[in-house]
C-alpha cells in the first residue's frame, strides 16, 4: 500500500493532535492529584497532632502516589487476570477516596451540617486511608503471577524429592545388604582395635599376586639378502660353535 504526501501529512497532523491531547490530559490529571492532596492535607491537620504532622505527610501523599502508580502498573506491569482486576478496583477506590476527602473538607470549612456518610467517613475511613493504601498495594504484590510460578516449582521439587525418597526405601527393602553391612562392620572393628592397641588402624591383608616366570626370549634369525631372486638364506652367526 503506497502512501502519498497528503496521507503522510494527515497522519502527522493526527499524531501531533494526539500528543497535545495526551499532554493536556496529563496536566489535568496531575493538577487533580495536587488538588486532592491539598484537601487531604487540610483534613489531616485537623485530626492529628501538630508535632506528628511532618511524619504523617508520608501517609497523606499515599493517595496521590497510588493515583500515579496504578495506571502505570495497569499498562506496563500486569497481565489480564486477577491481579489486574484487583488493581482496577483499588484504583477506583483511590479516586473515590480523594473525591470524598474533597467533599468532607469543603463541608468542614463551610461549617454546615454533615450527612451520616460524611460523618462516618471523617471518623472511621479518613484516619485509616494511608493504611488502606498500604493494604491495597500489599494485596497487589501478593497477586503477582510470578509468585504462583515459584510456588508451583517448589511444589514440583518437593514432590520429586518425596518420590525419590520412597524409591530409595523400596530399593533398600528389596536389596540384600548383608555383604555391604558385614564389610563395613569389619572395617569399623579393625579401625577400633587398631586405635586401641597401637594408636593406628590395622593394615588390611593384601592378597599377593604371584609374579609370572620370566620367559626366554628368542630373537628372530637374521635374513641374508637374496641373490638372483633366490629364497633368502639365514645368516650364520660367527660366534656359534661349529657343528
């Protein structure tokens, strides 16, 4: 499929608009997180001692950090399955928690009457939000499929070792080990007696191997070169006695 200049320019224009839209959307998203964090900070300053506030800031930003990390983990760190479903539910709860904090902070500043839901949120949910974020991420990490793979490998290794152990026991029952046990007992007794009487182990009796009798080697007779195609004749040794 050929691409002309007009089509290429149109694709570049669409890509440029997409980049602009994603950039503006990211700015709006980060701005919403900062707004929610400012509302959460305002709420926590009313419910915690002033000297503990610098330490509590770490927990206050948990909502905002979760709102940043959850989408990244959804697109780049999870596969379709239980872990991704839990992450999506956890992400939705995080957004709803930031919305509830903003509404509650606004109600407290306006000094109006709060509904039963907002009162419940202020008394029970708001103080535990950092811990709920901690629990959510702990469950997310526990649902990692790599943990299940590791558990399967460990279970297979344990089952294999159990089968091998049972086979060894069966072979020990079926095999006559009398000769092996007697030999080991003789070696142990010899070592004990040797250490008791002389401080060293007794030498084992070695079976002497008889040496083979020397054989007289006879040298092959030397051959006299043939003449005129005759059969070669042996060379007579001058040192041999005359017959």
